[in-house]
């Protein structure tokens, strides 16, 4: 008696499609500032650029986020994704080389204990005290910023002006207290330095007759142009400054650090709250722009390890520290793609509705 051939068990289908096999998806990026901690964002971008199905339409960046945004867009305009990755590494190497001449270095005890903080650095302690007593206008070195030469060496601003990736760089107008968003054709070394100008360390950067300070006071990053001037419905935020911290800071340095985090997150949180409100009212909205706000899919890539670093380490530009942050950024982005990559183009992974809940 003939027997039918034994049926082979069906191969289980993967729960989520492989990201590399997905249809192209247009995305926007929002990059926070945070000094040397911006090397974490470098790592996130380095990993993201390996995914050829993710197409970057625009980037909104502030401070270190503005530097990463401009370097990526310029490198991408010259050599695609690989050109952008190479440009980012070149930029951060230049930052580290310039910092080798700085007196802001870790103390012997911190090096021995493998701590990245500058809290024990005599130069950092002296600078911290001086910044509370004197302004940059009282100091002979308050007007210079080593970033100017680094930016001039690493960026082609003519090419950046015509780059296909849209840039939105925020700086804070000192006179009005309002943020100004600079676009590709307006970006110069002065604009990028203005976006990263901490008023306790540097004199305001003058642009068209007005002085500008760090963009973090007005938008870190600014979300509005990503909605008004872009078609993408997915925005990936790369967070550096923690929104929440447990407990109440008691040391003077910790209080100042938390105060800076709160002020640098405030405008972003307001914009996210507006998106949450519009999303709730979407069924009753008849305005196309408001509907776009409501339809935004938001995603957040962050790291607890970076959040645990002290504020002084934002001025630590040692190459081992920067590469540690880069590797942490790659790990965080890799984990996001593995765990939530299938949600891109489908649904938000950042629950902004919690922002409306009572504490």
C-alpha cells in the first residue's frame, strides 16, 4: 500500500520583518545637545546609517545635536550614508585632538578609578568657580571658541547649503529670548557656534546684529519645522538630557545640573504636549497642519548609562570617552531597531500621552 510523502513542518514566520528587507521609510531626526555627550548621538547615527531602508528627510538639532546634524548632512551630500559615517568620525576625532591641548582633563584619582567625571580636575573646578564670579566678557579668553576652526576644517558650507537633507538649527536670540531656526542656506560656523554657545563660558555669537546663545534654552530640539516643512510622519528623537531623575538634588553642583536639564527640556516637552492634545482632538480637527501634528509617530532613543554621567563629563573630550559614548549610542540604536523597528512607519513608540497625566 502506497504511503503519501511525509509533510515537512512549515517554517515559522518571523514575528517582525528584517529591517534591512523593508520598504524605504522617510524619517526625521531630532537631536538634543549635551556637549561631549553628543558622541552618544554620533553612535546612534552611525548605526542608523547602516539601515538603507531608513531615508532621512530632515534633522532638527541644537548645540552638539546641531553639529552632528550639519556634519551628517554635509557628509551625506558628498558620499551618501558611508560619506556621512566617515564625516562624523572625522569631526569627533578633530574635537578630541583639539581637546588634547585643553587643561580640562580628568584628575589622577578619576583616571585610576576609571571615572569619566571632571569634578576633581583643578582646571574644571577653577573654571566652575570663575564662571560664577565673572562673565566671559571679563575674561581675556571668553570670546574665542575652538569649535570655529574645527567646523571650518570639517564642513563645506557651500555644499551644505544645497544638501538634500533639510536642516533646522536652533539658537536663542539674547535680545528677544526667542529661538531662531536656521535652515541650510543660512548655516555658517557662527550659526553652529551660536547654537552651542553656553553664556557662562562664551560671549554671545553675533549674527546679523543680534547676539545668540545656546539653542537649548528655546528648543532642544525644535519640533515645529519637522511638521510644518516636512512630509515624514516618523520622528526619531535622540535624547541626552533626562526628563526625569529620582530624588531631590542637594549638592550645589547637582542642583545646577538639574536646573539646566529642566530648562533645556521645557520647550520640547511643551511641543510634545501639544502633539498629544492634537492627537486627542484629531477627529474634530479640520486643519491639515493640525492633522499632521496629530498624526506624528514619535520614537525615542536614549541610554540610562549616559543619563548617569555627571554634568562635568560634558566637557570631557578624551578619545576613549567619546568612543565609549559612540559604542553606547550604537548599542542603543541597535536595541531600538531590534525591539521596535517594526513599529517605524506604523505607530509611535514614545507614549507622549503620559505627559498629560497628573503627577
